[in-house]
């Protein structure tokens, strides 16, 4: 019986040792898995946050620099283009004005030259104005002031001054 008891005790001791080992192993495995999962999650979250922040900062800096460079280039191009356009327009406008003035002078000379020498300067001027504008009227029975009606506009003209100008050209 003592022997049985001793065997029983040894068996119990063995079972307890096995249970303890098994429990220890299980606990260690569980703890290791939990620790690894927790560390992996934490590291992943930290790395993701850090990478996201770094990438956002880098992207913002790069975008701002690129946008500033692009805007500066675009603005400079636009300014140069506007200046060149303005210069070209001014040159073309001046050239056209000169041509128009020359044309008008030539036309007035051409139209006034064949006038009969017996026709007075005032009559020649009136004839020219009638030919150009159609309707002309004496202003208040004045011999020197006339009114010219052009479409919806009306102009008052001093014939003496106009005659002198026309004979100069």
C-alpha cells in the first residue's frame, strides 16, 4: 500500500508537472503571440502615421515649389506677351494713322484740284462737304457757319477756317 501510495503520489506529481509544463508552454506561446501582434500593430500604426506625415509634408513642399515656379513662369510669359502685343499694336496703330492721314490729304488734294478757278473757295468747300456728307445747312443765315448732318450726328463748321485748311492740303 505504501508503494501504491508512493506510485500514486508520483503519478500525481508527474501529472502536475506535465500540466504545469503544458500550462507554462501555452501561456508563453499565448504571451509571445499577443506581444508580437501588439508590437506589429503598434509598429505598423506608428510607421503608417510617420510615413503619411512625411509624405504629406514632402508632397506639400514639392507641390508648393512646383506651383510657385509654374506661376512665376506663366506670369512672366504673360507679361512679356502683353508687352510685345502692346508694342506691336502701338506700331500698327501709328502706321495706320499715318497711312490714313496721307490718304485723306491725297484725296482732298485730288478732289479739290480739278475745281473751276472761277468757283470760290467757299463754294468748293461746300461742294466737297455735300459730296462727302450729303446734307449741309447754313447756320442762322450766316455765310461762314454751316451745319453738317451725318447720320445721327451733327457738326458745326466754320467755312473760312475749313477752306483755308483744305487749300493748304
